[in-house]
C-alpha cells in the first residue's frame, strides 16, 4: 500500500501567504510598532509615522485588513526613513565639528 499524501499540493508556499489577511495585518502592525519604538529610542520618531500607524490601526479595527496592511507598509517606510536620518545624523557631526587647525 502506497500513500501519496499531499500529492498535487503546492509545497513551496511561503508562511506569510498561508496567513489570512487579518493575521498578516496584525503581524505587520506589531512589526511596525516595534520599528517605531526603535526610532523613539534613538530620538528620531517622526509624527508622520505615528499618525500613519494610527491610520493602519483604525483600518484594522474597522476590519479592512487589506487597507491596514497597505497603511502599515507605508508607516514602515516612514519609520525606516526616520531611522535612516538617525544613522546619518550619528555620522554627520563629524563633518560639522571644527577640528583644530
């Protein structure tokens, strides 16, 4: 007796693709909130990011998980820009500081 379990099923689907839209949006919200917390710790949290996260949360709470995911992705881009700015500023002082001549 030979059993061919799973024959014909896609085995290479990503775990994210297997999640339902609610789970994807919830996971994205948790991730962007953690990313935002890191930008706060560095002193470069932008108000626009906080507002975008609130917009994503509102869409999630309203049950519009696709919109929540889109808004969360935008929030993540904004937060990443603030982190990039923090990185640049961490090095920029060297070009601004007068050194003995």
